[in-house]
C-alpha cells in the first residue's frame, strides 16, 4: 500500500486541539482540513487564524477528504464522537483519557473491530525524555536489582479553572495526569503482573473531584512503585527517584537535571559515625567518596511528531500501532482500581 497522506479533521479547538494542529503542520504527509467546536468563540478564533471551520460535527464527518478525526474535547464525549466517526468511515485519534471507564472503552474497541477503522489514543507522554531516560536505566540494570521506583508531578495552583474541575466531564487528577504516569510505569515494568494497589486521593482545593493522589503499586517481581500527583505542593519532590541494590538514580524535573550514584564495590570497613541532633549514627553516615561513583544520566532523546508518523504508517499498512488498545485498557482498569482502593481505604488486588 502506498504512503497515505493524513488529512485530519479536529473536533475541539481548545488548547490541545490547537497544539495538535501546530504539530500536524510540521509533519510531512499530514494536513489539517479544518476544525469543529461547539463554541462559536472557538470557531471564530479558528477563522481568524485562517483555519477552515465546519458548521457541525456531521459536516466534518461528511467531508470525504478527511481520513483521520482527532478528538480534543472534554473527556465525557470522547466515546460518542469516536463511535460516530468510525461509523462514518474515519480513523480516529482520541485525546486521553480515552473515556471515563473501561466499559465505555470496550464499546469503542467493539466499533473499531466492527468497522475495521483504526482507533488509538494520544498517550503523548510515552515520548517524554525524562521517562525514556529512566526507562533505559531500569532496563540496563546498572543500579542492580531495582526495588522501588517513584514517579511524581507536583504543582501548586490547584486544578485549572475549566471542565477539569467537574466530575461529569471526567475531571480530576487521576484521569488527567494519572493516565500518563500509570501508562509510563506499566511500560517500564513491562510484562510483569501488577499484584496490588493501595491509593489515597486528596481534595485540598476541590471537593468535587480529586486534586491529587498517591498510589502504591506492587508488582509480581517485588518492584514497588509510588505514583503521585499533587496540585498543592509549594516545594516539589523529584520527578523520578529509582532505588536499586547497588545505586540510585534521580531526575529532578522536566529539564533532565539529575544523576546516578552507584557503589564502586570497594568495601568500607571503618565507618566514621556522624553526629545528629541527639546522638551519633553509623547507619546513616555518608559513604566515603572512593566507595561511590557519580555518573551522568544516559539521556534518551525523542520526537513527539513520531506519534503521528506512526499513525500515518499504521493507516498505510506499514507499521503496527505504538499504542496498543490492551495497554490503554490496562491503564483504564488501573485507574478504576485506584478509585476503588481510595473509596474502600484498602489494598485492592489487581492481576
């Protein structure tokens, strides 16, 4: 099959809808045919930017030139639009989270299989360089046997003042940021069953939906993962912190500031105690410099445009999708387990 040009209709012209438009404009073989938004103000903004607008969703779906529909709307209408688009003969990319629950996702999958149209989800943070760098450290085993991975994003402004604050639209941080961090950790600790989940939610700035959460995940290989999102953190903890038998890796923030500290294998027989506030300790005394080595991070670079290049190649029959629907379903069910654990205040068995 020849290379297929991606001709995209965008449904929803908010911040993410425009972000997709800008990214698509930078990729060879991709073109945005136009947008549709239920808000006239957004339609007018698009027209001012020289973008074609459709008078309705149906008009966009009737455009035979369009072979891919990008859904960048509030979460609660993803399913309805995706099903309409596939039944109209369009391939579909949905913003995340794909739906509000696993049952709705299964309905979408069923329609994709029945129509033969390609459906995938914009899990864009699979291309985050901090994640890819930490994933390489884990896979290379340079820290020895890893026993804990901590992944966090922290802010201090609460939830943005829009539909993300409303439960009916699929608001809250589990669905907003959790979907990314959970997807990343399941890809990192790959092909290992997740045994149990224990989670707590916070409602510091919002009583309607969760404005943060902490999830403790225990995998079958005894790796413990702590996944945390906070929106009331005025001092942020590191983005990544990985502990292994022979070393530790840290990434402070998005700019990839961090390091690896490992044992050199040289014995330290005579530990000099350190004085604490009310006594001395050898256990918590720092290591001698000759018994450790500090290494730079093995930074992995990436290009988010590869997401759409992959979509184009899938539709052309040249590649398999980099984002597989069983992976998306696993993350959705994990988010449901987090809500269940928080509600019951109990550990929940997962796989």
